[in-house]
C-alpha cells in the first residue's frame, strides 16, 4: 500500500508500482471538468487529479482487466469515489462520443529493449502496445477545442514532438526534470493543445546539490501529496 496525505493506493496486483514519473505528472498536469486517464494502472494519476480538481469527473481506462479492477478498488476507497470510474478499454478500439477537457497519460515508451516475457509488465512498459502516433491521433479526436493533453516521456526522444506536431498539436508547456542541478534532463513533462498558445518551458531537479535531499521545486510540487513533505 502506497500512502499519500489524502488517499492510499493498493498496488499488490500491478506489474509496475507507483513511481516518480506518475507522481510528477499527477501533480503538474492541467485538468478540467472532464478528465481522461489513459493506461491508469493503479489509478494514481486519476486520484491525484481528483484531489486537485474538486469538480472534475474522471474516467480511467486500462487495457488490462486486472489493472482496471485495482484502480476501481483504489477509487472506491478514496474520498472522491463518486467522481471516479475505471473501465477496461483498448484505446485503439474504444468507441466513445465523449470529448474531454484534459487527457493525461504516463505512456509505455520502451521500444528497443528486450521484453521481459511477463505480459502485464510488457504491456505497461513497451510501446508495442500503444504507439505515439495512435495516442496523439486518438487524443486529438477526443479533446475539447481548448483542452490539453499531458504526458511524461524520456527527455531524449525527439519522435514525441514529431508525432504531436504531425497531427496538429501545439506544445504549450514543458517541464524538464533532471536528477540533480546542472545535469541533463532525464524526463520531460509535456502539455499539448490544439489551440494556439505561448510556450512555457521550466526546469527542475529532483535533488538539491546535496545528494539524497529533495530539491525545493520537487518538494513544492508534491507537498500536497507525499507524507514526507
């Protein structure tokens, strides 16, 4: 069980546990009145958005039934169960007429690594299960005109921007995340929109110059969630 200040996440039946990527994205991504969490896993992103946006109705989907059930359990145990729903859906075949104010995703991004042989883990980690092109195209077709699509991705993957621009998205925000100050980023959090907007780029590190000490920026971003902050 992973405990936050206002909710807990059971993760005994999931291949990938709650990690830094999800915590960063859940605390940073913009929301709205209708939010979709693609590939919800434990439901951590949906729960963080529910805490931040008290009027939001949030739909969380996962292609794996056991993960959707785990998310549903975590939603039921949270203070916002009436605003959260978990569904077993394959994004590529899901038929829905709903448009969302915000779409969030912590996508699978390993493309050249050797598969583990564990189906649940490989679906969660490898882009063979959901490519960037399909992800951006689907999101464009189900996003409200002034809505935003947010995700986290490795910092050195230029393919992400190419795929986003190819379908007509504009980059509106970017947070570059390094392990320590003066090091190269290891992750970038991106926000895309179909509307024209000024681009805002920020940088932060997870640790201060003293190793094993959280940076102020990381503490400030996660202070409403982590028990240690």
